[in-house]
C-alpha cells in the first residue's frame, strides 16, 4: 500500500504537463467556432470537458501541495510572499508579451491601450486586454486561459484564512468548511451560470467550483495518514467515477473526490515515469499553460481552415519551449531562497495551475 510521503519521488511533473496538454486539446475545436459539442470528452459524457478535467486536476494538486506549504510556513507573511513569487512573475511577463508581441500580430490597437487599466489588471492577475485583438475570432481574448489565475490566488488566500482559524490543525473544522463549500456548490448549480467565467456571476460560479476542488486537494493532504493508494482502490474509484460523469450535477464533485484519488494514486503509487524524473527540477507546465492560448488563437487567425488537431499539435510544439524558457529565465530565479528566508517546501517549485500553480 502506498501512502503520500513528503519529498518522495512522484509523478506530479507528468500530471502537470498532461493537464496543460489537455487544456490545449480541449480548446482545439472550440476556439475555431465556439462549438464546444465537438470537444472529445464532452462528446462522450456530455458534462465535463478535457479542459475542465485538466483545470480541476491542477487545482487538486495545488490544494494538496499548497496545504503542505502552509503547514511548513514560518509566518503568514512568509506564506503569502512565497505564493506571490510563484504566481506573479510568470503571469506578468506573459501578460506583457501578449500586449507587446501578440496584440499587434492579432490586430490589436496599442494606441488605445489604457496604462492605468493595464497596471490594475496586472496587479489583480486579470488577463491583459488590448482593443481589437483577435476581434474576428469567436473568443477575442489575448489569453483566455488566464481566467483561472486569480481563482488560484484567491484559493491561496482562502487557505490562509482557514489556517489562521486553525482548521488545518483540527480536521473536524476543515471537514465542516468543506461541507460549507459543498452547500455552495449545490447552490451554484441551482442559481448561477455554469461554465461562464467572463462576467460577474460567472466568475463567482467558477470561484465556488474551484475553491471546492482546491479544498478537496487540501483534504487529501490533511488526511494523508489515513489514505492508502492501492491498485484495487484506483480500480474501484474509476468504476464509481465513470457512470457519475454522465450526471451534470454529480460529475464535478465526483471528479474532485474519486478523480482526486486516482490523481494522487498515480502521483504516489505508480513508479515515477521518466518524464516525472526529468521535470523534478525543471517545470515548464505553468509557462506552457500561459502561452498556449495566444499561440493557438494566432494559428487560427493566420491559417484559415487549419484542422483543430493540427493546430493543437503545433501549439504544443511552440508553447512547450516557451514554458521551458519561462521556467529558467523568469520563474526559477524568483523561487531561489532569499538570504535569511526559509527554503521552499518539497514540491513548491512545481506549479499546479492551472492554471494554476503552487
């Protein structure tokens, strides 16, 4: 029986790259004509797409790792600064590149750009906006994938509040908080728009969903001493999950719990893959996630009639090197311990994200 052991070899690196690639795959047909029904997983179950599975996977892993990070913190300020150093540099650089490079190529009008609004959006982790960029495409956004980033940072702050209330030391309190989020998830399904993060109600809806998923990841961390990851357990989880994925109201919580077990079983119980070993100290997944959307939209704008799956393959081939460069030139330098500061907890240098990144 395998248990989650801090610092041991695992498959988180493979999972993060897989999730980032699934986001690209899910976007491939929809970015062309906004028709989500052609998305592969949606065709099968009619509920979750590969993109939603990937984002939920990022948040589950993030919840697990960031909960461990919070418990190892020196202080609340130390915890927040670690999170700022992990999220902001890659986001800010990707946003500026979208404005300076992608927007002109996509028909954006830089002269109409508002510097105060741009600075405010950078500070609030909101996707960059340049008037006219991708105006003729179904999704005229410079980097639509960035909508998850403020949700991620919001989950970090929520975890800080939970930790301040000592709910991470008393598991009963944490379960009570998770039950409260479950009630909000039900109310979300009844009263809020599902899958529309672009407006106020849609953003609230997605924040509730992702907070629940993140908290489930934290629960796997807090109860790690009680959870055994076995092949039999994984088979049972998969067998229970598959029929529940056909149910619109149950697919999301079922994936958070049963899919979460499968994710952490693969992370801890399966022998680390070569890709996981290669990404133990080099993690391009955050950059891959950030740069895939603008590349994918540029390909659609420049190459009319490009097959969605060809576009997805070209996007992955172009965005992965940018993710590697982002890791070495932007992210890793900011993660090096400062003089007198505590080092990063195991796994902290590896983004979840995503999406979405611890």
